[in-house]
């Protein structure tokens, strides 16, 4: 799942942004530099969520991202250059984060406590697939096996 996709997703239950957590696998897949696309996306991005995602995937691009989003007008003069050497740091960071960084395995967390698995780069956002805090507590209380790191109830049929 690209970080661009993540930035546009919301919790299907509460309609709130989802934070990336427990990332265990990230791929960087180079794509052609797309300054026009990046400039058009800047106003649509949840900037604080993008910065949190950059930290969650342990990206070194976080240093190039300002605290507040740049205005696309400030970067428009740079859109004609495709030379990687001349790319401003913020555009290079946005290219890397939004288009080239793929979360392969991890979780998406809603501020209300639900979380959704990301497996093979695909987030499972089906409402019935969400793990709710009450289920986690009841699974632990019932003695059902629970993953120690993520506190996700384990499926007894697969033993995973």
C-alpha cells in the first residue's frame, strides 16, 4: 500500500484517518518522477498524517518535510525539471514517500481503537475484519491465544 493511498483512507466505521502502526515490511519501488502529480496532490494531503506515516515506516525523508505543507505555487517553478540532481529536497521526499514507499505488512489504527491488517500490501478495511478493543480484551480474558506484540487474537484454526 502506497503512503499516498494511506493518506486518503479513512476508517470505514468512524470515518476518521487511520494511523500506520506495527510496520514489519516496507518496499521502495522506484517510479518515474512526477512533479505535476505531486504538486496537484499537496493540497489534498493530510500533512500531519503523512509526517506520522514517514516516522512509522522509518523513512529518512522526514527531515526534508517541513512542519506545514508547502504551497504548490512555491514549487511550481520546479515542475519542469526531471533531473534528480535539481529536485528540491521536499519534492524528492514527497516523490519517495507518496509514490515509491509501499507498506507490505503492518496495521492501520483508528483513533477509536479499531485496527486493520495490511498484508501483502493490501489493507483489509472490511468492517467485520476490524479488531475492536472490546474483542481484544475479551479474547485475553477468555484465555484465547493473543499475539504478544500486537495483541491481536490469533486464529486457532490456522495456529498463526
